C-alpha cells in the first residue's frame, strides 16, 4: 500500500548490525522458551510424584487435605508456564518477521540469475534464502506482521498440491501439554478430597 511517504531504509552497515542483533535475539527467545518449558515440566512432574506418594502413604483424613497444596500449586505453575511459553514464542516469531524484512532489504529473496555453463545450476540461480524459509512467510497472505504472528502462535502452515494445511507447532504442543497438566491437577484435587472424606468417616 502506497502511503505517499518517502521509503525508509537503513544504510547497509546499520542494517547488517540490526540483522545480527535480531538473529541473536531469535536464538535467545527460542532457547529461553525451551529452557523454561523444561524447568516447568520438571517441577510439575516432581509435584505430581510427591503428591501421589503422599496420598498413598496418608493414614489420617487431615493429611489428605494438606496434600491439596500439591494440585493447587500445579494449577498455578501450569498457568504461569502457559503465559511464559506464549510470551517467548511471540518474541521468537516477531524476530522472524524482522529478519524477513531485513532479508528483503538486502535482496536475499531475489533469484541471483548469475551466468552459469549449466542450464539448471541452482548454486548460481537460486536466491540465498532456502525455499522453505522463503515460503514460510508468504502463504497465506496476512495484512500485517502482527496478524502473521497471531496466526503462527499455535499452528504451522505448509503447502501441499496448492493447498495450505495447518498443524500444531512446537508452542502449540507445549501449551496443550500444560493444559493437560492443569486437567490432571483438577482430577488429582477431586481425588484427594474424595479420599479425605472417606477417611474422615472411617
């Protein structure tokens, strides 16, 4: 869309520095996402194990109700984990959109069309950016980078026979896992309450 404004573009030196910084940020956000997911999964697993072990060994009804802290804590941690995972994955996707813009300014998505003695020499003719990476932000068309980020928070898109299909991506699997731990926590909470009531009337 032409707004009538003069096109803005950084000089190559500043653009390259921005590219380096954005590339490092992209790796950092994904690394932090994975690190935090591993931490929360380990913490939740430990809480589930301790709570179940405590429930098996409990003899008095009031011991069961002390164990309610386990599933309640799991619910809180799962909520925090979902928020944190979404935040870092959003930052990761936003870095991808910035890299795409910089790559276009550098002309890295253009076919090079260099002279070659071979007719189908991809090393001389193809653009620098891999085809899969180039197409990942091209379909379907989004009105803005914000819309593209929202569209890829939980699903990835891939093209087969001119059809665009969607599948759960890494962050979608992670969020689904923490939703599952929340459901498990609720089931565990109800089980502890029922067992505690039974022990109370024994």
